C-alpha cells in the first residue's frame, strides 16, 4: 500500500508546473509537501487525485496505475482529497453534509428523508474530527476552522462509501488522504489542534500527504518533508535534514529558521 510518484510532469502551455517529480508515501506516514506559492503543490495533488491529467510520468497506488482514471475511480481505490479552499454543502447542516455523502451511492429509499439516513455513521465521523457538538448547525455559519474539519470528515466519508461494506478502520489502512493546506487561514491554536488530528489519522494507518505554508504545522508534525520549487523536488527527508538544507534555507525557510520544538512558530515567506 504505497503511493509511488515517478517522474511526474505537468505542463500548462509553456509553464512546467511539475518537471519530473518522484517520491513515495507509505501507510501510517504523515508527509508534508512544502514550497513557495506557484511551486506546483496543488498541481501535484490534482494529478494524483485525478482533477488534472498529467503530461507524463506515472502515479501508482498499491501497484495500480492511477493516471487515466477519473477522480471517482481513484476514490474507489482509496485516494481522497480536500481542497485549498474548503468545499462543503453550505445549504445543509453539518450532519446533513455527511449524510448526503454517505447516502449518495444508493440514493434515498422509499419515503426516507436525508435526516433518517446514515445518521449514526455521520455522527461517528463528526466525533472523529471533533465536530460532534456542531452537528445541527448550518454549514454556512461555521467558523472557517470548523469548516476545514467538516471537509476532512467529508473526505473520510467519501472513502467509506467508495468501498461499500467496508468499515472505516479497515478501509483506512488502504487509503491515501491528500490535504491541500488543511490549516490555511486558521489561528495558531486551531492550527495546532487540526494538525494533531491529521497526525492521529496517519497514526491510525492512513497515508497522509499535505501541503502547508506555516512551518509550525510542518516541523513537529510531519514524519518526512518534500520541498518543491519551480516544479522540482529540491530536497526531501526528515524535518531535521530538510531544515538544515542550504538551498531550502536560502530560498524558502530563511537563514534564521530554527526547527527546535521550542522555536517560535515561523511563517515561511511566499515568493509568489
Ligand atoms: P502551488 O500550489 O505550489 O502554489 P500550483 O500548483 O497552484 O502551485 O501552480 C504551479 C504553477 O502552475 C504556477 O505557475 C501556476 O500559475 C500554474 N498553474 C496552476 N494551475 C494552472 C492552470 N489551471 N492553468 C495554467 N497554469 C496553471
Ligand atoms: Mg496551492
């Protein structure tokens, strides 16, 4: 159960958003993909999850080639994602958001309403992401941090429904979760809590690959860090190794960057 990305290339006209990117992610691993704005992080996610067609290269999950499959087909193989800007169903309550996703594969039966459908499974997922108490709230009124959690629960719900009959704990062992800036726009405390949740998901057996600009959501959280610049991976390895890398320090983190656990949270500069 490994994600294998090999020599991945994506061109947009003359722009090489990805220029031969290779890396692997194992189950239970929490890997951060970092780099300046425009480095190609979101493009990389879209090529793995299927929103974009790669120009060349290969992406395999558990030995199965992903390129050429639709996002729905990839979800069935266990590839789920969230987006840089949270995507939720605003007109529904938090609980209904999950019920809708859990119900979608079969549709509503007979006279059942959405509110009768999969309520228990939906509440379980909300509890997993710490949104249990917000269940009846309209998604529209959620603070942004809670919306990011809801999106995480929706991604887990998608995995649960993609392989009917499989309960999440076993399915999670087979899944890759791609999180594009899961903590973007959050206050430091919310960010810390959300990243702790992300770590818990990886500890439960999920392979997690996430992008992030705030270094306090990378160092101390990620098992491994990949650094992308201008579509090329310039460094990868343990957080300590990456933080000591000369190119990464001079072009992204800044020379004064310290990754000690007691270091103050640092926001990397965007070279947009
Ligand atoms: P990141 O997520 O690291 O900020 P992106 O993957 O969004 O970077 O973008 C990488 C490069 O590809 C940028 O130069 C961006 O302008 C370009 N790009 C991304 N998406 C498109 C698109 N749909 N059409 C044209 N160019 C794009
Ligand atoms: Mg992006």
